[in-house]
C-alpha cells in the first residue's frame, strides 16, 4: 500500500485580513495571513520562516512588513490540479542515495508543479494582499522577496538552511504569482528530498510562501547570538557585506567578520575581508545587478560602523531573550535603518568549546604553524629518533625535530605532536590530520625549549604550545563525534563534483565511511606497510622469507577499507618510500642508498621497476583483498616517463591482477612531465589521474616542501602551479579519463576548490577533518558556476 505523500487539503477561506486584525480562530485557515497574525504556534499554516517572522513582528522587533501564502493555499493548489497521486507515484520506493534517480524524480515533480495553474480564488486572494501591501507602503508596485517556508524548516530539530528557494526583487502581480509557484516547487528539489529522508522526517511537508517587502540594502549579513565555531554563548558573531544579503548567505563573497562580547559589547575581533562585488537592486528596472568593487574603496573598507555593531548587539540579545535559545539572524541595513529579515535556532551548538585567551603568565612557550586543529593537554616527551619510541607513553605530547614514516607507530600513541621543522604538507602535518590529533610544526626550537616531564597544552589551530593544563580547553579531537546531548543537524549538499577522503589508518575506516564521503581518493600505503612490516625494512622481510606473512597482513588491512566503503571506490596508492624515510627501519642502512636530494630521487614508479620483487608483494596483497570486493583499485605514484610506467604495467599484467578487467589503474600527477606524456599514459591503460599538488608545487617552483627555510616560497596557489593543474584537468577531459586531486590546497583554501570546479575536475580528495567544509565549498562553487552560466535576469542582468 502506497502512503500518500500529501494529504487532502481543507477548502481555504479566501479572505485578506488587515495587518492589524486579531488572529483567526484555529478552525479557519485562510489563504493569506499577515505577519502580525501569526507566531510560533502557527508553523503548520505558515511554515518555520513565516512563524518566526510573525513572532518577531509581535515581539516589536524591526521586521519589514509582509504576509504569508499559507499551506492551505498550497494544498488546494495540489488538489485542484490532481498532483498529489502523481507526486506520490514518483516518490514510491525512491532510493535517495541513488543520485541519478533522485535528481530525475525531483526534476519531474518540480516540472509538474511549475506547469500547473494556480486556482483563480487563490490568485485573487494573493493579489488582493499584494495590493493592500502597496496601499500600506504608499507604493504602486512594491518590490518584495518571496521565500519558501517549510513546515519543518527553521526549527530546533531541523534547519533546512539554504535548501528552499527564495526570490529577491519581485515586482508586479504576474511575477509574484510565478514566484509563489517556484517556491512551492522548491519543496521537491533533490537536496530537500535527500535531507528529509536522512532526517527521518514525515513525507508530508507542505510549503508556505513568505511575501515580504524588500529592503533596499546598502549592507546586510548574518549574526549569531552564540559563537557557532567555539560553541561559546558569551560571544556574538556578525558577518556582513555590501548590498543584498544573498552574497553572505550564499557564500558568494568573503564577508567581514566581527566577534563581540555579549555582556559588555566589547569588540573582541574585527576581520575585514576583501569584498570583490556586491548585489544591489536597480532602481529603474527593479532587477538585481552585480556591482564589481575591485576598483572601489568599499572592497577593503569595514562594512559595519561601531554604532551599527552596537545596535545589532541589542537586537541579538532581545531576539535570543524572546526565543530563550541562541539564534541565527539575517539582517539588512538601508535608508530606513536596521531590519531583521529572518531568525532561526542555531542547530549546531553543544557544550562550550571555547579556548580561553592566554593570561600573561601563560604566554606560549613556542609558536609555529597550526598544522592540525584541536587542543590537547599532556606531558612532554622529546624524542630525537624513532628508535626511542618506547619511551613515549600513550597520551603524551610527542616533540621531535621532524617525523617520517618510521615514526608512525609512535605518533599513534601521542596526544599531540610538535616539531622543529616542517610546513603544512610535511609528514608530521599530514599524519596528524590523518590521525585527528593536534599538531604544531615549524617551531624551530621545540626540542630545545620543551623538556621531558613538562605539562603543556597544544593548540593545533592557533599554532601555539602553552605551559600547564588549561582545564577549560576541550580535549576532543576535531573529528570526534559530538558530545552527548549536543544537537547537530547538518544538511549534506549534493554535489556533481565527487568528494573523496585521504586515509591511511584501518582503525578509522568505519568511522570515516559513515560520513559524507564518496569514496577514498588516496589510501596511503606507507602507514600500513610500516605496521605490516613490524618496523622492518621490506628487503629484510624478503630475506627472512616472510613475504607470505606480509601479503596476508597487508591484504587484511586493505579489506578493512574496501569493506567499510563498499561499493564506493577506494584508490590505493602503492608504496612511495623515499630512501631517507626508510633508512631508519630495521635493516634500512643495509639496503637504502644515501642521497643528497631524496625527495626527487629513488622513489615511486621507478623504484618498482628496480625492485620488482617488493612491488610483487603489494600486487599480491591487492589481488587477495579484491576477492569479493571490486571497489579497491591501484594508483602508481611519482611517474616521470612512459618507459617507467610501461615496465610497471608489465609487472601488473604478470601478477594476479593482470587478468582483472574491473581493476582501475590510476597514476599520481606529481611531476610536471605528466602534461606532455599523458596521452602515452592513457595508451598504457590508465583510467584516472590524481593530482598530488604538494609534490607538483615543489617541482614547479623548485622548492623543497619539507624545508621550513624556504617555506615562504611554497605556494600551491602560485600562478605557475595553477596553470599546470588546469592543464592536467583539461587534458584529462580531452582524453576522457577521470581527474582528481589529493593535495592539501582544496582543504585549506576555499577559492582553490572553486577553481577546480570551474576547470571541470571530477573529484576532490581531502583529509577527514576537512570533509564537511570542503563539501560546502564545492557546493557553493558549483552554485556560483551555475549562476555565472545562467546569467539569470533576476541575479545578473545585462549590466553584469
């Protein structure tokens, strides 16, 4: 039996109440209700957004006048056009994890809604309210915003933030009716259907439409009555930009950022961003137009004055007091002053995660680069060699000059890691983020100034090591689950660009697989190999006749990842040891050459051709792990020339993987020669390329990425590096193979992710701590790309 998606609506009452009329009895459900007639109890009729606007209006807060086209009108529209059974049929047994089916169903439902006519009685009532608004504002054709208002939206249980459509600068009766229908249709976008299913919300969710007088915004933004990042209720956070607020809530520009102390009003932090452009209403046409600010002083000027910050602080405190819980408020500032245009509960707050500012007696002992976020307190253990690893007890702070793969067993036990040297892409940085523990690198003097037995607090976000134990610091890992009792509601945007994750630790496979990742774009061999080899050099293992034992151990570790992520792909990057890194393993001195420049020496694909017996062990382990698990694939690192890859391909073909037609063969794009040789690589059977932006940057710029001395020269956003990345992506597209990236840049720089999206990359792979924010960055970038291509008149008229 099919459950009906929407219920049969009651017959609406076609009346236009006065803005000052008393609320209607509960038994009567009009087509239109004004803001001052509704409140929190009316969500079923006017949705979360409409109810909040009514609540704020009745609380005396400065809200632009408006009305709501109720859910009664929505239901009557569906009934009149017999849409309910058609929609229910399209939603029966819909698997929202099947992206193709989900999008097809969403598109078909929205088409049905948009093409159906609005019943005459509803049209007349809505237009009568619009004319009444014109009379009250003394305008012929008032410019309004039409905003979808779902009945489960903007509540403490679910936010639906940014999922439904809103339309700015709507002017005229015909345009208003069209936008009302588009708002109704937005209740059936793919992301809304997906979110409803994942939040276990009931299938029946009518949509109301808010019609609100537009503020001719000179500036606008969002304020939070508690710090959403630190979960600190003592702070108010305000973000603002010039013009319409769409640039802030849509992530189109980087806004100014202000942090205020709620009690005193003191401005704690003021970060002025560069605002590249603004959106404003054209006073002649009424359209929204883009105004570039690059050549204007406003690009770098503060958006808000101290007086405006003080006024916003007052409104924030009044709103939070009225609702009794922290709020996320949208505001607009124009000639009429400050207006609040929306509020909703903050749905991501848990216990405080505030990091207190250090007092004078708690100034940092050392400073460096914050390489892995999080805060941990522990006892210092200074180790100069990995062979001293037995001295480190679980939960201590590991302090070393630098780390390499042979340090991994020791690093796993550490509460935090601090090194003298290294940058954001050094071994210590990458592994710490992989393990989810705080890390500070490039301190220059940690092994000198920190001594065994000292109790310190490591702040991996701020890049400092403080003396003593800070009791208020949150010791939870950045990637740990929320504390008990915390309410976390986060919509996972659906993106065309796949988001993969970089992994190495089998112990974290199940945890990360449960998060929003489309697969593993980089499964690092080195960490697992160290464990499977019992800290012995692989050649020593072969000499001792333990090859079969190694294959069994390695295959078991690979299966952990393949099983956790199945059927999502897991791309395993084969061993990429450098001679200086593995010389420290037991027996390493016997087998490893001494190189002056190991970073560009004996490594990667070339090493496989020189030591085929070692590569054969890896291939056997992969073949064993792939039995019954076809989602595990192979990637070859540091490929310099076609002849290397050709020889490597012969080894693969001669192994148990040679007759496996489902195996995908990828290569890392770390050496600039890949652009020249890519066609030859494709002829050798590669199906994908993953850009290793860390090595690619160092080879394009000639900078050792492990050296803190030349660290200022290392920049993944350098024009020469970006040109190389773009060339690789575009050539992959021409050759019809997939292209991904697994370096640090997309995790750290939102604008980098946008460039990759614009150039057409297929997937982006990041560390676990960056999954959620990178998904949001990708989604925002895709929206901006679509906006730029569409050039819709409502957003970007011919003047753009």
